[in-house]
């Protein structure tokens, strides 16, 4: 067998171990009884170790080198390059550091859960100190291997090619108008009486049925996926069998529904990945920014727009037996585009969300560099919240303890949320220009015009193009913050 | 690391690949959307290949030899011997034969589904010929490696140590009284009017709730397992997270319930396996005969007895809102012990069941040896049914096409069902003698006396003792067919 074919077979095995891990992770979150947790943790750790061992084995590096040396067409070169990239990142970090980081993160995550519940940041600091130290070691090792600054090497793990310099430039631009725009939007909405709340309760089975109806309208194929319940919504499974989860609140169906629509965007991306590149890095999703662009183009751009809410509202009214003016399309649109200042990132509206991200981007750089000592994090957090979002947390529970990411060792992840939001706005504007009938489709519950365009312009590329190249080819220009601004001004200032 | 510890680690990985395979199999049967099937088949095949490759690697054999040479206590020797056994069986069959058998079985299984639907045995013969030829090759290879006659080598894969000679002796004894006893039982039951049917419909959610209540009474721990629905009921998952499945018929809750109780018996065995031997062959269930003894001691011995049905009947009446004399404990007991002559093994009562097995035992030997040419199977089947069960199939659908086993390459499996039934009767009699209050427990829905005894006398041994040694130690004597006979005479002839 040729080196390239042997390489494909090796990566196929690695991918299938990953698919098994993904399904077991879904199972643990959605259906596993509690008592299975310990055994499941061992299963997951062992399958991951086996995949890692296959990846970092010297034979993998040799096969990559042989396949490169054999020379070939540009497509194959790209596929091999992505395998080299995967191998290089995996081999850059010594095994004992991987293990130390994993142990530190597990301990810190547990400590964080208790610390957050009690709002007691000091309690997590000893564990967090260890995570931060090991993350610095990891960033240094990765940076050296990839010839990147340490922090960039971490970001690159979430969205390949994205740099701190990209982030800083974009985030400075965003900061130049978002805080004002947030205030203007709040003032603008205050000119009218607040939207009327929808009176529940909304029984969970009915919410689940309605969510499935909406998913089907979006193009989710239930022969190749499921919707279930978990404490933390996610999109998992495999491209052939996408498992999304949500949680329901009997007093509010809109939050659960929009969560489902968000995860459906992720799911449609996974389903649209190139089948002929399955089980190799080139056939996987590009990074987390691109992934988030696909969830946000569905949730934020399409589903919170007037076209979709106009179609969805009467169907929701029928599904839940709603009556009265609160169920009008206009009122429901106002409910899903309501803006306020809040402390919690995951509850933030799309104007405020990037401000939460900018805060985290700056703080995580300062933590990694040592400019911000760990004990000073709460103070810096609270100052930053005042500067960026305009409110101050009462305590650390709703402040620097709110997100799991850092305590779990995920540094460099946060920026991808906002790059995803910006890409979503730009892709949606381009799709509208390019596809006749896209808006009429949304207004009729028909997402196929939008999905067709996303399929060929984003999904079908898999990981073969960098995020900014996908964007350039799809929209004719590099990332343009003004398209995001225009979207927000249209939606929130009626401009 | 010592050879023994490295061996344990190797088998731990093999076992965890097996656990992942088990969970993915459960998922495919219970929750997976249809479109995931192709990808799932590839996942399962790849994980099985990886486990097989780990097992048959020369290092495994070297480590076993080194661990044996290091010498140690009897317990460890037993554990190593079970690893050698696993390795020997796996290495006995050349890889290309394993692949050929797997391919032939997959093709034949598909052909069998169509052939059975149409009752067209001739259509499956070409595929079955290939399966049989490859199974003969497999039996020859295994027999040579294990120093066993070929058919014994196949039986040994399902219940280690069980031989064709054991089976022939026991089955001859059974044939000496079972056909008569079946007739007597039918005549005896005909002295009274038939039991009154229970009027449905029985909604599936209520059946599932009731089944869970009964499972809990039996000692099934829902923190470590689940009950779900699948086309073919089975017990899967892992000892820490046992997944059993059933199917429901809205017109008849008893069949589904007894299926659940049967699988619960399997599940309790898995849960009771020795935790300190987890992830090595010694900690696994003994063979299929022992496994079946644990499902049948629950379903047949305990749950179809008057003590349990007396407790269950009023609870079923309450659960389903039943009224009238059909819901009396006596009538329900008569329903679950009703005897007749039937063509289908899986529907057979406990008197007739061994007769179905004896037929298959004799025919599979004749097929393997070549004494029975494949085209002659239907005739031989129908003759055997007349001789043993006293009825003749109308066609092959309800005759030699009814079971998947042979067409899927499973020869040597059938005898374990009946050895399980005999063991169950003997173990139940011994438990009754040994445990005061066992019967009163069952009459009060309390299975803990029975379970406590089974736990220490059967479950806790894992695979460290052969089936007949487990039986001898638990009951004080080798397999005794008379105990099964006595059980049947008591239950069906009121002796």
C-alpha cells in the first residue's frame, strides 16, 4: 500500500475512535444513568488515549513525510498538510504535560463547581494556578513547534490561522461602537412599551414536538440525527448521525427553541461536510469560529429575523394553544430581539455578546503573560464589565466564575464566538445578495435557499480552506466588521 | 512493569473497546436513527478489528507466556489461564478465515431475511452453503488449536468446557420423558376450562412503567441501567450500566413483561460480576449456559411461580385498571404457565423448549459433519418436529428458517439454552433449600433472599470456574436432569 493510503487508514481509525468517543459522550449527557459515570470516564479516557497514541506514533510522522515526498496534486497535498498539522500539534506537547494538564483541569473543574456555587473565587485559586501554569507550558511547547507566539498557538487549536493580532484589531473596532450601540438600542426599545410576556406553562413534550417541527423546516434530517435533553445543550454525534440536545423551561419556550435552532445550525454544518473526505482531517469541520458562524447564521441572522418569526409565531400559537396579542408575530419578534445589559455571557444579546468576549480575550492574555496575577482577576473582571458592558457584578458567581472554560484549561477559545458572529452577519448578507428568494423562503419556513448556498459555500469545504479564505470566497471580501454593525443597526435601531 | 501488569493493561484496553462496541450496539438497537446505520456498521467493525488486533498480537502471547513463567498464586494462575484461553481461540483462526466467515455470514443473514419472509428456503441455500463451509474451516482450526473435536470447539466458544457428549447424554435423558410430559400437561390443563384472557389495550407507557416497577422489585438498580425498546430484546451495555430492551404489544402485557423479567435476570448477573476483576476475562460472565440460567431462574423459576404471580397480579390489576375474575392471581398464574404444542422456539413453553433445542443440536451436528446435505434440511427438520414436539410445520418459514443463528454462522450455541434451563431449575431448588424465607420473599415481591444467594454462589465467580463447577459448588451435585423434571411435574401436573 502507498504511504498515502496507509495514512488514510491510520486517520480513519483515529477518526472512528473519535466517533465512538463522541457517541459515548452524547450517551453520558443524554441517557446514561448516573451510576455509569465512573466506568464511562474510564472508557472515554482510554479511547482518547488510544487515538492519541495512534496519532503521535512515530509511524504517523514517517507516513506523513513519505506521502509528502511522493508528491501529488494540490488537493492531496492539502489533505496531507492537514494530517501533518494534526500530528504536529499532537506531538508538540510531551505526554507527561498532556497528562498533567488533564489532571489539573479535572481537579480545577471540580473545585470551580463548588467555588461558583458559593461565589468563592479564592477557593479555586490554588487549582487555577496549576491549570494556568500547565497551560503556559502547553502554549510554549505548541508555540515552539508551530512557530507561533504562545497565545496564538492556543487560539490556533480552536480556529486554525486565527491570531491574537486579528482579534485585537477586530475587537478594537467593535469596542469603538458596540457600547454606544447597546445604549442606543436600549433607549430605542424604551420608546415603546415592553413586549408582552407569553403566558405558560409550556409542557415539555409539546415544546419538544414544536422544536422538532421547526428543526424539520430548517432542513434537519431526522433519519440522520436526534434531538434530546441534556443539562448543557450541545451538538454531538457524527455527520451521519448528529445528536443535538437542549433543555426546556416550562415557563418559557422561546429560550429552549432558540437553543435548538442554534444547535441545528451546528448540526446542518456537520451534515453538510464533504462525504468523500470523511474520517480524515480535511473532511472535518473547520474551527470553532466557522462552526459558530453556522449556528449563529441560523439562530441570530435567520431565526430572530422578522421573516422567520412571522412564519413561526402563528405555528407556535397553534402548538401551545396561545391566545391574545402577546402571540402576534410582532410581539414575538420583539421578545426574541429584546436588548438589555446583563452580567452573564450565555444570556447576552447579540450586541452585548462581543463585549463579554473582548473582556475575556484581554484578561486571558494578561493571565497567560503574568501581567494579571490570579488574585487580581475579580477586580479586573469587574472593572472591565463596567467599561465594556456598563454594569458591575455583585459577586464572582456572576463575574469571573461564570464560565467553565479557563478552569477547564480552555484559553484561546473565547474569541471564536465573536468571529463566528461576525462571519455569520457577513455570510448572511452575501447569501441574501446572491440567492433570489432567500427572504421569501424564510418567510415561508423554507430554509432550502439559504442552506443550499451555505452547503456549497461553507459546508462543502470541510477543513480544506482557512476560515478567512472560506469567508473571502463566499462573500468576495475579508472579514468586514461593518456588515455586523449594519445588521445590528438595522435590527435594533430600525435604520 | 511486570508481564502480568502489562497483560492486565492490554486486556483492559481490549475490554474497553468491547464496552464501547456494546454501547454503540445498544444505541443502534434502541435510539439510533436509521440513516446512521452505515456509519455505525463501520464504527463497530473498526472497533472490533482494533480489539482483535490487540488480542492476537504476538506481544499478547509473549506476555501470557512471561506471566505464566513468573509463577504465582492459584488465583492469578486462573486469571492468566483465562487470558491464554482468549488469546488461543482468537489466534487459532487465521485472519482471512475470520474475514471470510464474517462476510459470508453478513451476506447470508441478509439473504435469510428475504428467504424467511417468503418461506423460500432454496433461496438461502447458496449463501448458507458458504457459511457452513467456512464454519467447518473455523471448527477445524479451533479444534486443532484447542485439542477438541470440531463441533466441541464451537460449543466451547459459547460455554467453555461444555461438550457434545455432555449434550447428547442430557438430551437423550430429556427426550425419554419430555414428549410424554408435554402431552400429559396439555391433557391435565384441558381438565379445566382455559384461562380467561386479559382484555386490553394496554398502553405502552403504562406497560413500561409497570415493567420498571417489577424490575425494581427484582433488584434492578436504575442508577446502573436502563430499560428501552428494541425490535429484538437483549441485555447489553456494561456491568456498571446495564441496558436491557424489550418490545411491547398493546394487546398483551404479559409477554412483554416476562421478556423484561428474563432480561432483568441477565442484567442482575452482569451487575453481580466481581468488580475487582473488571476488564479481564476472569471478571466476565461465564458462558451462555450460565447466563441463560440466570435469566431463566428469574423468569421461569421465580416469576412464573405462584408466589410471585400472587404478588404481581393485584399490582398489574391496579396498574392497568383491570377488573373481573380474569385478573385473579390464579387466572394470571394459569396464563403464564399455559402449555401447548407450537412450531416456534422463541414462543415455546418450558416443557417444549428443550425439544426444539434437541432438534437443532442433532441437525447442526449432521450439517457440520456432512451427514445431512443442506437441501435435505427442511425434510429432516419437519420429521424431527413430528418426532419431538408432535407437530409438523406447514412451511419453512415456521420451520428451519425461523432462527437466525445458523445463517449468521452461530453453530454450537443452541444447546446452551437448555443447559441454562436445567441449571436454573437445579439452582432454584438449592436456593430454596438453603435460604429460609426465599419463598415468602417472592410472595412479598422481595427478591433479595434469592439474589443474595445467586450473588455469592454464581455471580461473584465471574468466569473463574467452569459452568459445572459453579453448579456443583452451589448445589452440592453435578447437573441433575431430575430436578428439572420434578420442577415441571410440580408446576404442570400438580404433583
